[in-house]
C-alpha cells in the first residue's frame, strides 16, 4: 500500500510505501495527503518510490 505526502513549505509531493516513516522536506516532516489527490494529477500509472506526484513542468509522463 502507498501513501502520499506534501511539503507544507515548498509543495513537493511524494508517494512511498506506507511501511516507511513520513519523509522530510525543507527541514520538517511532510504531511500525509489523500492518495487520490495525487492521482488527480494524471500521473497515477508508474509511480514508484519517492517520485513526485506532480513535477510542475506541465509535461505528461
């Protein structure tokens, strides 16, 4: 099972295995967000490890 996290400071989003502890970003622990929010970015297929939900480049993968 996967969980999604977002940094409250820079907005970076990551998806990782739910057995891992929440990742850190900008010196603080990232906040868990609903995985559906991440999937809404259109990049739900192929997400692995700590890939961003949205890379903010405007390109589709």
